[in-house]
C-alpha cells in the first residue's frame, strides 16, 4: 500500500491488486489500482484551525459545548 501526503490535512492511499482470470482459450492477467483520499485522524478543532483557517482567538467559541449539544439533539431525534 502506498501512502501519499496531500494538502490541507488529507492523505492518499493507493493499492494494487492483480489476479488471473480463467476464460475460454486464455488466461489474462487482471490488474486493479484503487486510490482513496482520507482526512488525517485527529481532533476536529485542530483540523479546523490548521486547514480551514479558523482562528479561535477571533471567535471565542465553546466548541466542546456545541458538540455536546449537537449529539444531544441527534439522540433526541432517534426516540
């Protein structure tokens, strides 16, 4: 598996897979390449500050309280 560092908190993983396919009269080699871009793991607030240009000094915001409220509201919708 290949790992490529992308911009703005993203990583890319590339994987190669090959196999032989038995068909009538020949045996072709099947090769597959897949690539997936993912966000680097870590706290959401750090991602926002580093990649989305969020300045916490200009917006004194209680992110922890807002996330708790968000998940509380989601829990209420399920019932």
